[in-house]
């Protein structure tokens, strides 16, 4: 018996239709991805973003293009990603500035730190450090408190790399915990703050471990404490704030990869798997360490929990210290 051409065609079409959903599902990613860096080219986040993008692309089998969208304290780039389609092709790599600092000090952000983003995972972390000019007679937080409370020192200044930055938040959190009164001096970046600290124009500052490390090794600054929950691998001999009696000062700087909220479950799982492999690769670990970050992959769920944990802390610090940028 002969089978008609129409019957064969219908059977073939039916079979193709049956496998089409699986094929489409397995196709992600079927085109290049964009990784938005909300900082200018050349900075630490941009450098690390490009390293992550290259390795992530290898893991996914597609090119990951880095796109710098700087401005407004990361809000421009973050706002762009928040409004992108939640299909896994537009991602953001940014620090806690985007997710927990900006929401604490700005009321008109173009995104919501929780509702707009879906964390894929944390890439790396680094602490901040309380620094002193070596000529100041202070070697630990106990001596620091005594110095700052001495009326003869007239509420001494401390510098940071900008008003409303993580360095400013760490400084204010410590001032509150130790019940100290000091004068905050915001600089336009880490470099001028470090220059004035080394030159003796200011006695103290808060900066990243990465910025402090080379100056500390040369004896140009003294590191009194690190703000991370545990000691920095780069400064293993420096105790944390918590170890010196201030457990409430436990903040660090972290980098997270996130996507617009609403990713399909399979796409999110694929991205998580690829990001984990990326962060754990030797070349990425080496690049993170070169920028003063410890490679510290954490899952999407852990990223969500970190944002929820930090947001109220940052809002409380901002309210108490009247840190506001609008």
C-alpha cells in the first residue's frame, strides 16, 4: 500500500512540532550576551567585568560583550538593565553600591534593588580598611578611640573616597558604634584621599583593602582594622572591627552579576552554572586577586539574602548620619 505524500508531510511536521519546544529550550543562549558595567572603562569593576565576560562567554559558548554605561553612582547602567527584557541576554555586574548603598541615600532611583533584579551570583569580595598616617600615635581601635575622644585633637578628620560611598558608610558605622565624633572629609576618589593621608593632611581614612595594601607594605600607612566579617587574605595580620569589639561594623565590598527580574528558570540555572565555573577558574581567581578581590562565588539565593540583609543596615546608617544624595 502506498503512503501519500501529504500523509508523510503531516507526519514529519507533527514529529518536528513535538521536538520543537525542547530544541528551543536548549537553544539558550542562541546569540551574544551584553554585560553592562555601570562604571567608566579602566576601573577595577570594568577590568573584572571584562575578565568575567570573556570566561563566561566561553562557558556559555557565546560572546559576552561588555558595555560601559557609567554615571549617577551606577544608577544609569543599573536602570538600563532593570528595563531590559528578562531573557538572559542583558546582564549587570556591579557592586553593593547599586543594590544597597544607592537605595539608602537616594529616593528617585530608576530601579528597585529587589524588584528590578534577579541575582545570578556573587563574583568576589573585599573589605574596607581603617587607615592611619604612621606618625599618628594609634595602632589599634582602642588607641584610635582614645585619640579621637581627646579634646585636644578637636574631633579629628577622617577621609573617604566620596560622600555616600561604602568607605563613608564604614566610617560612620564605626563612629556610631564607638560613640565618637569626627569630621568626615569626602574626596573625589581614592587616590587624592590616599595622597593626603600619606602627606599628613588628614590623620585617618577609610579605603579599600586593594588601595591600602601597597601603601601598607611600603610603610606609608598603618592599617588598624578591616571591615569584612573575617580577616582579609591580603592582610591576615590585621584584625577585623568585630575582633576589636565592634561586631556591628561588618561591611565589605562585593561584586554581583544580576539580570532583570523574571528570568525563565532554565535560563537562570544555566547562567548560575556558567558563572560558578567562571569564578572558580584559575585565570579569573588570579585576576580578582590582582584587583584586591577574593574570589568568592555565592549562589543567586545567597545574593538575594545578602541584599535583604544589607539594605536595612545601610538605611539605618544613612539615616543616623544624615547621608542623603538626591
